[in-house]
C-alpha cells in the first residue's frame, strides 16, 4: 500500500499506477496550538510505502515520526519511505565550531523510522553513499541526471551542459552521457545565502546554447550568477535543468533577470517547471525492494 498526503496526491497517483500499489491518504488535522494529528487507514498490510518529499522539511519530519510509528502500530511490519527530495543533506560537516551536522542527524532519524529510504539525487558531496548518511537497512539513491539528459535531447537541442560547481559534476556528467552532449563544470564560492561567485571553466562559450544543470535550486543565485557569467562569455542562449525545484522567494525572478530562457525540472517537488516524471524510476526501485 502507498500512503500519501493530499498535497502530493498527483505524484502519489502516478507512483501508485506505475508500481501497481493501492494508494490511501493520510489525513492531517492541525490543532489551534500547531500540533498535528494524523489519521491512517485503520488496517494496514505488512508492507507499506510512505511518500513524502521533504521540501519545507521541518514540519514534514514530525509527520514522518508520527506516520511511521502509527503505520507499525496498525499492522505494517516493513515501512519504506519514498522521499523524492531529501532535505538536510547539504550540511554534511560542521563548517564552523558548534554547528550541528544535519545530514547525520536527520539521516539517523530517518533510519530509525524506516526499513528502507528511497530518494533521488541526494546532495552527497563529502559523503560517498546514501547509506553513510541514512543508515537504514536499505538506502537507495536514484539519479534523475540521465532523465534530464534524455529530456533535453528529445527537445532536439544540442547544447553544452554546464554545472556551476564541483558538486554538480556528478549530475552534469551523467546527463551529458545520456543525451550525448559535451559538458563542463565551473567553480563556486558561496559568500552567504544569496551571495555566490562563479568561475567559469576554460571552454569556448561564444554563440553556444548552454543548459545549466544542478541537483537543486533554492534561492536560484547559483544558477543566476552562472547564467550571467555564461552570457558575459558570449553564450547565445541559457536554459536551466534541475532535479529539485525548490525555487524559494524570488528565485525565478532572479533567473529571468539573468536572461535564463527556460527552466525545466523533475516532479520531485511540485512546481510549474516540472517536465520530467520520476514515478517510473521510483516504481522500478520499489519493485526491486519487493523482489528482495
Ligand atoms: C549546492 O552546491 C547545490 O548543488 C546547489 O548549487 C545549491 O544548493 C543551490 O542553492 P541556491 O539556489 O540557493 O544558490
């Protein structure tokens, strides 16, 4: 059975259809003081999959705590989490003394609740595998990068793919391989939440069509700065493709102001830029779990 929340019903229906799972909704009530009450189907089968993408994660982490334990109390013996976007993965070390290492803390929290965690393009930079961050019995990191490459290719475009920073190299290389494109990777220095500096790679960008590829866009400043630098280097057109379209605040305006023409994303987070469906890829991973 697939359990989902009503604000992710569209993705849940697609995933349930692809994975041939019965889909049921977790009802949510918010009390006046802000506490949550969740209501699950009163009888659950032995194996349950909970869908929750972890954009706006703080409240959703409490939902996961309540839902996973309630599912077990209602009969589920194995509970898997499908979190197309997995939050808190970027803080993978203490950059300053005293900082909480959120990746480890949230990862262990999820591993304590779920038998399996499936996600897409988690931001693993200094951590080699998802299992190191989320030590659940099964921790499965899928990648949307080949889907991104094939999506751009089927548009009939022949761009250079450009990753803004070293962390994006893993995704841009896979997307380029899947689409048969050239690729290059820049360097980023982050000065603050909204301040980044980008150094472009030494490739000829004059008159090129460039697609910027990254795992996640939050404030959009990384991509906006990269787009400005790419145009300054003579590019003819810049588009953007990301796995996780967080696009907080004025991110899309920042991209438009930088001259970005098209913004494409996967449906890991519901957003008007969604063009690439993840349900088939995630359903295949669920079938793999079933076979174990
Ligand atoms: C970090 O390295 C990620 O891959 C993204 O580049 C970053 O999180 C994007 O953040 P923002 O959109 O706020 O610049």
